[in-house]
């Protein structure tokens, strides 16, 4: 509706008409709402994608720090790799705590894309915390543990690994895992079993890995375990597969 506004001239006393004030019509208001809706529909996926890309970048930075710390640790410990949590009695024995001492960053135990809620506090003794608390967003390859019964700890030393640049030391663990920090590649018989122990699709169908030589990569799970094809999990055979009688 248009409304004429009258202003009085103080010198002549006559009314002077001014430009009419114009309100929004219902149709115009609907057009504005529609345009806003279209913009939101276009921008929301882009914003979501940018947010996920940021999370992926933070996680990649985390694992790169692990790789740098891993290289520093092995240099000081006669090429020995940090152990898993098997037989661990105190948080200071946890591999992530061990590597934190060789990094300039804080204890980067969580991937921002990990939806787990109850992470434990690594500044407190484990016996004082909930038993089903989440330890970390990451897990290590048990075949590299010094107490691995399958290899008697042989592959805990880098020089005993066939190709360190092709053997995975660390991967991303599923959101559902709590007090587990290592996985068992020797028990996998199918790609579904592999996916059950790795957060394989956390970053656009891929996840981050740290190799024994310290470098990090973001890979799809079938790039790490595929028959026939590459297998980056067995330290004595990677990037190939162990024999059938392994």
C-alpha cells in the first residue's frame, strides 16, 4: 500500500507532498524468502564441505606430527618402535604419550571427525576413569609390537622390516572403539573385517595412515589391503602378501 506523506512548509504554511513511502507487497516478500532459500540450499553443502575439509586437514596434521615424533623416537631407541597398550600399567607407557615427548605439539589424541563423546583424560591414572572411555582416534599395527607372539617381537625394530616405507604403523580407529589402541591384520580374511577395525571412510571415503619410515598418507582402505594387489600391513612382506602358510 502506498501512503502519501504531507510535510508542512514552515515559510508558506502550505502542505508540500513528498515521495510516497512504499511497503513490501506479499508477492515481493515471498520472492525475497525464495531467494534466501535458494542461497541457503546452494551455500550449505559448500560450507559443510569446507568444514569437513578443515577437519581432514587437522587430522592430517596430527598424523604428520606422529610421523615426525616416530622418526625421532626410533633414532634414540636403536630403531625400536613404541609399544602398543598390551600389558600397559600406566598412561605414561601408552605409545601416544611416548611420542608426545618427541613432538612440539600437545597430545593430539583426537581426530576432529571422530564422533566419540567420552574420551579419557590422559593426565589422570586409568584406574580412576571409566573403563569404556575412548583412548584415542588412532590405533597401531600389533604386528610391530615388541610382544607380538606371531613374530616374537622381531618387527619391533625398523631394520628388520622389509620396506618401512610400505608398512603401516598407525591408522585411524573406529568411533566405536574404547579401550583398544591396536589392531590385528593377521586375523583379517575379508575387506569387511578390515573395515571393522579401521575408520576407513572418516575423510571422504579415506583415512590417514603413518608408515614405519615416518611419512603419512591419506588413502582408501583398498589401497592398503587388496587381494590381489598391495598389502601394507605385514612388516616382513609389505607391500606384498605373506605366503599362505604364514
